C-alpha cells in the first residue's frame, strides 16, 4: 500500500507509528499513522469494518494536523472592535468563569447550556455530560446526535428495549440473501462498506435500495425503489401487508418472541400496495418483489439511515421497518436482522454516556431514581443535586438568548450555524447570547460567532475510545502531542471545573483518558450500554469489544437478541404506525420537494473537509440537483446559478442537471455555509418522540438567478 497524503511538517517530533482509526465517520476504518519526526502519513490498516480500505477523507485526514488555519491560541472577542483576538488561557478561562457566574446569578443554573457532538470520544462525551450536571449543575445539555441518530434510537428502544445501531457485526451484511437499504447511501457515506455489498451480491444475494435519487448505492442494487421523500412509512406498511397476504410472516417467532402483533396486523391490513403506490410513486410490482425477496430469503437484513429517519415521523418510519423485520422473524436470527447505520465517528458511544438531555451514563434515564443514585455514587455527589432532564437539541438552540432561555452556551464538537435546521434562526439565537464559547481546532462558522474560542487537540494527538456503528468499542491512539498552546477537551473541562469550583471540583475531572474510561466503565455498570468488562487493555490489543460486556473475564456481545430482547419480559414490541404527510407540503408558491444529504468528499458542516485540498478539488462547492425536465421548465441550464427559496429563507448554488432525481424533487448537500447553506431553507419541524428535525423534506421553489 502506498502512503496517504502527507501533512505539512512540524519538525522536532520523534519518529513513531501507531495503529488507530479515521477521525470521521462511524465505520471507524483502521489506519496506521506514521511520523518521521516531522510529516505525518496515513496508510490503511486491516480492521473488520474496512478490511484495508479507506475513503478519500480518511486518506487525507492528516492534512489538518498542521494546517495553516489550525487554531493554536485561544481567541477572545474584543469588546471595542468586535473582533476575535489572540488571548492567554488565563484570560479566556477568566472570561468564561465570569460569564457563567453572571448568567447563573441573574437567571439560575439552567441559564448555562452545553452542546456536544457525536464525534467526541467516549471519554469526552462522558466528561461533558458530567461537567454539565456536576460542575455547572444545569439541566441543559444536548448534542448533534439529536440531528443524526435520535429517531432510530427511539424506535430501537421502544421495540427492542435497547438501542445499538447494528446489533450484529457488519460482516453479516455480506452473507444476507436479501439486503434492504432504506434512505442510505453508503457508497458515498461509508465507501469501504461497499465491499460487503459486493460480497453479498457475489454470493448471489439481492440488494434493494430505497432512495428518491439514483445514488451510487442505488446503481449497485438489483432493485431500486424511488419514492417521493417522506413516504417510506407507507412503503413499510405495504411491504408488511404483502408479507401477511402471502403467508411470509413467521408466526412461530411472532408468538414466541414478540408482543403486540395483532394491532399491527389490523393496521397494515388497510395498506394495500396500490395505496402506497399512490403516495410514494413506487410501483405495486416493485413493492411485491421487495416483500417477496425479504419474505422468502433464508437470511435477510433491513437497514435504515438518515433518508428514512430525518423526518418529523422518523421514529414511526423506523418502527414500520422494525415491525416488518419482527414479523419476518429476522432480529436475533443468525445473519438476519434490523439495524440502523450510525453516522458520526462516535455516533454510537456519543449517545450512551450522558450528553443527551434525558440521559445519564450507561444509557440510563436521568429521571429514574435508581439510575440517579448509581451515577451520583460514582460521581461522589448527592443524587438530589443532579439536575433533571433538559430539552432536545433544536428546542435548546431555539431558546438561546430568549426570555427564560439559556444566556450562555458552551459548544464542543458541532457547528450548528451550518448544520442545524432553519439555520438563520439558530444563528440569530446564538448572536443573542451573553456568552458563546466554542472549543474547536478550526474556526468553524459557529466559532466565528463566539465570544471565546478554545483551541483543542485533534484526533491524532490524544488517546481515547470510540464505539463504532456495530457497537464495537475500539482504541484511538495518539501519534504525537498537541501543538504548544493547544489543550485537549478533557484539559479544558478540568480547568473550567477548577475555576468554577476550586481544587475539589478539579479532582472530579481527570485529564488522562484511560482514567476517565475507568470511571465511565463504573458509571455504565449495570446499565443498558454496559462497558464494565471492557478494559483499556482489552481494546488496545484486539479488534475491540462489543457492549454490553459486564464482566472483565466474560464475553462481549457481537450479536444481540439471540435469546431475548432487552425488554423486561424479553419480548420485542410491535407498535402500529400510520403514515402521515410531511410537516410542510408543497403548494402553488413552493411547488417542489426539497431534500438534503451528503457527497463523498465532504464531511458534515465541512469545517474540516472544506480545508483539505484534495477534497476541495473533488467537491469544490454546493450544488442543486435538478431533473432535466424540471430544469427545462425553469429555463435553467447545467451549471447556472439558482436560488432555492422556502418559507424560512433561501440559498444559492449552481444547478446540477441529473436524470437520477425525481422531477418533483430537488436535492442539495448541506456541507457549505454562507450563501450556499442548504439549511437556510430546511424545516425545523421535529419528531414528537425523538426531537429529530425534518432535514429530509420541505417545500421550496427554485428560481433562476
Ligand atoms: N462523505 C460523507 N460521509 C459521511 C458523512 C458526511 O457528511 N459525508 N456523515 C456521516 C454521518 S454523521 C451520517 S449521519 C451518515 C449519513 O449517511 P446516509 O444516511 O447514507 O446519508 P444522507 O446523504 O444524509 O442520506 C442518505 C440518502 O437518503 C436519501 N433520501 C432523502 N430523502 C429521503 C426519503 O424521504 N426517503 C428515503 N428512503 N431516502 C431519502 C438521499 O437521497 C440520500 O441519498 O454519513 C456519515 N458519513
Ligand atoms: N440539511 C441537513 N442538515 C443536516 C443533516 C442532513 O442530512 N441534512 N445531517 C445532520 C447530521 S446526521 C449530523 S451528524 C449533523 C452534523 O453537523 P455538525 O454537528 O455541525 O458536525 P460537524 O460538521 O462534524 O462539526 C463538528 C465540529 O467540531 C469540530 N470537532 C471535531 N472533533 C472535535 C473534538 O474532538 N473536539 C472539539 N472540541 N471539536 C471537534 C470540527 O472541527 C467541527 O467544527 O448535521 C446535521 N445536519
Ligand atoms: S469511510 Fe468513514 S471511517 Fe472510513 S475512511 Fe472514510 S470517513 Fe474515514
Ligand atoms: Mo449524522
């Protein structure tokens, strides 16, 4: 293998080589990082998820380590000029402490809020949750995983009693006779995963993709269903309807392992395929073929991702596919099941250790007295001092700076100015804060608004653990220390805790990741996501360990649900779910459906990947994908700038004409800010159960500029 792109150099370090993982998505591809004492190079490494593959983002990840725009000194907004100026750590920590105290004195403890991220290591996610509850004693903490995993998580919780994205190893995908991908485009979002799809088809398996666009993934499929965005739930119910009529439902499994089927059976009885076709545009014959492929397969797997989940009915939509999987007897059967493709690097671990508004470590509920007592015991604080549940991410952002809302916000690992729905509103809320603090290693659009910017370490500069899309806990290993002047997130939290609460408070926030992980294991012990048996050493020298793993000498859990589900009676739960329209429907003024997503060479809000030269060349700017027939009607040519307008705002980008999209639907990636920000138009309607915003559908019009 050749080496990846070299970073620019930072001389004076010792030559070294470490086995670690990519900083970006949940596949957590294995990589080897080397430094000759100056430059850093990336090479792919064999790991069960990537089997030696990397995508372009992974190959080029080291370029940011010594990037000219890397933040290496704290920044403080100068009240006189309004500009961000370099400052000492002492000055910025004092500014934060004063701001936090002033907000809490004037408006109570909940006047300070924390916003985390699914890219943070397990240790940082855990420390951040503890910092909010113990050092700030605020109920207001939530994170960007709310925009990502929350609908699948809520659906998994209510059906299986636990939420682990894939309850089986990724390798199972290669062995499925039928694999159904709903709203997932792994060929762009997790390219090395395509190996498993190739293996699956080489073994004679059938791949079916549900996506309103003919994506790179859909091109691999034996069958592509191209629904109108927001109609997956109708499709799911119709598939179960066909399975019932054709006798493919596994009655023995349903009787032995589930409860609640009768209500679902009655409900889907009314979901004739023709009814789903009328809503979704997916032909009856394709619905029947899909149901047959699933219902008659020896091994079948159903996976959902953001296309199905990022809707105001995302929880019910996922539940529709979970119902189908349960009725066919898939979950827990070898090589079969339902799963969700987790997105961010630590999207799974990030949702287990207490960054969620309603949650304590170990995936415990913050309003459960037993959970509070256990975690308070580990933290050495009285249980009644722990705050109660806060509010989900969008609700939190929407309340910032308003009457009764938080006055100060600390952001670690997210860039909501670009990535939140109805982003102009969120931006204005952030501007109304008395204090905005952002920890980042680059000046993201959100950091650019901050009063204080804290330069933090990058992935190659600190140890830690991550939990990948399979629930596999793995080790990230530091290659070299952070540059002078930069602190790790753990060090920042410890310094703030000390300023706010003195040396005793400082004691509660260790800065050594292995020590934090040890505490996290104790806090998680006995919880749903039990890490107690996963030692630092256990994951250092192996391919990682799957939670739950309660016992240091006991096995981990690559496959869940083989005998029982995580519900009190061990049975999975069916829930009848009904299709409903999107929160915003098309009309004469806004006649087109707008949906959003990703391209291979850019990551998320783009803070990182827009600064990598090779990725910028591969995907230099935003675009608006339009069907040629629609473009013709609008009088727009390929590459011409267009304006996309919704009730909430507008953005501009060049048109990209493509027959791969439905003529009634327009698509744009959300990786860019400024005038090309797709989230200027997206809808802030959220799912009532999960709080997930409806990123995947709203009503727009497209105008030639
Ligand atoms: N290159 C790249 N890779 C990434 C990321 C990235 O930003 N860039 N981010 C990571 C993260 S955090 C995540 S969450 C994952 C996301 O991974 P994916 O879920 O695969 O990514 P998306 O592009 O958001 O959405 C997938 C597909 O949903 C389709 N879609 C839109 N609306 C609908 C609908 O109503 N129904 C259906 N069935 N499909 C619909 C879109 O056309 C798109 O092709 O990717 C991870 N990997
Ligand atoms: N329209 C639309 N909007 C979407 C989506 C969509 O499909 N469509 N998808 C949503 C989804 S699934 C997601 S996950 C969100 C993601 O959107 P964001 O939450 O904005 O995620 P990132 O762009 O990864 O932002 C991470 C920021 O933290 C910094 N960072 C990275 N690692 C660390 C660290 O260890 N410590 C600290 N302190 N900082 C760090 C990075 O430099 C970057 O600025 O976007 C959501 N927004
Ligand atoms: S697929 Fe994900 S983890 Fe693998 S190299 Fe690409 S971004 Fe990194
Ligand atoms: Mo995500």
